[in-house]
């Protein structure tokens, strides 16, 4: 599968099939997710309507972590198999992952002010998410720090792999330390503890965000492949 998708022609062929599916799926899922989140889901007995921030905050946090895992995986593939498409994919994933990590921090601050009485606290999960954001920024900066783009690929890949150490810290921080952040209520050994009326919009928003992120990443990869093709063609003609 890796070798199949690492071929640009095959990837472009695959993208033509998956693009419209992702585009329409993300649109439908997010519309329904917003309806259930803002209108049809109940207010929390403790948090009131402030809980509705959760429907953006939690999916954003998950996507930020999932995309960083994808970024680190592409970096490993690039370092081992030297697939240029893996490097291109990593470069296209990073800005989208950064966007979701920033959205996580922003929505977390909006939720934290009424709940904790402060916009920011050096809570274990918040701090580990801030570190993830820094790794995203560092990867983007390092990968573009050289005159020749490919010179930044290897050091940026190594950096992204090192940053993956932070992913389990984000997940288990609420279990390892006594934090202000509430413990996991969805991914649990004994099953989700969240009300089904809240779980539905949460899953809709998560799936919708995932489809949207994947769609944007595929489009960005196609654009980069077109630019590479144009540069190679220009080089041959000159």
C-alpha cells in the first residue's frame, strides 16, 4: 500500500476517487454536527451551555494528535524508503495539524475562563498540547529554513519523530498527574461515560473534521506535485 501511494501517478488516480467523497462527507457531517451540537444536544448540568465549546475543542485536540502521528509516520517512511511523496505529504500535513492545535488552545482558553476562572493554566494536558503546537511550528520552520527545500527534509523529519514522544503524554497526562483537566470520558476500558446525546454530535464533528482535514491535505499534495512537475519541466527546457 505504501509503495502504491508513493507513486505520484497512482496517488493522483486515487485522489480523484476519494476527493469528492471526502468533500461531501465533511460538509454533511459538519452541518449535522453543528446542528446537534448547538441546537439539539442538552446543556451540561454543571457547565451549562459552555459545554458546547467541547464539540469543537475535543475533535480539534484529537485531530491535532492524529495528524501529528501521520506527520511522524510520513517522516519515518521518508527516512527509511526515501519516498519523495512521503516528504511532500508531511509538509502538507503540518500546517493543517498546526491549525487544529491552535484551535484546541483557543477553544480551551474560551472554555477555561468560565470554568477555571482563567484563560490559561499550566495544566499537564494544556502544557503538552502547547508543546505539540511548538513542534508543529518547529517542523514547518526547519523544513523551510534552507534555500534548497530538500535540504530541510531530513532534519525536519528527525525533529517530527522526536516530537511523537509527546503524543502518549497528551493522552495519558490526565491519568499520570493530578490536573485541572477532566479525565477521559470517551476512550476508556469500561466504555464511554458521556451521555449519548452528547456523544453523537461529538462523533459527527470529529469525523467531519477528519474528512475535511484529509481533503485539504490531498489538495495541497496535488498542488505540490504540480509545482514539482512544472519545476522539472522548466529545468529540462532550460
